[in-house]
C-alpha cells in the first residue's frame, strides 16, 4: 500500500516525466497499449482529445494527440473499440485544443 501511495505522489508531482502524446491506431486489440472508445457526448468521456496537425504541438498527456504514420514512432498504440464496456479509456474528440484534458484523472496512468 505504501508503494502505491509513493508511486502516485511521484506521478502527480513530476509531470515532466510524461511523454508527448504521439499515438498510432492499430488494427487489432492485441497490438494495443490502450483500448479506446469514442463517446458521442463530452459528458461521457474520461479524456477530451484534440487532433493536432503537427508533432511539435502534441501535448504531454493532456489530450493533444498527434497521429503518427508508423507504430514505431508512437508513444502509445491505441485500438478503437465498438463498445464503451470494452474500453480502457473513453474519449471525446473536442473541436478546439483549449477544451482538452482529463476528466477522470484516475486513468491518466494509461498514457504515461
């Protein structure tokens, strides 16, 4: 229990440890680091995501995602599932980058 608390404190207090959010969409769930469901409504999402046009604009686990062309370039490989019950994280694609962010911070660890 003490180890878990220590890890949580380190993760929360060291945001510089997070990686840029370069993601790659894989074809099969078995290839993915994280399974993602896209919600129809912002209120159902764990994370609000904005697709940036340039790699340099990718965020640090804040929801600004850049989709790379090859799995080897990605920080995380994701698989889009058909049902919310299959997902590790539920996302909503925001219209503006200013809207992004975690609504359910308990799932942030999935993108470290």
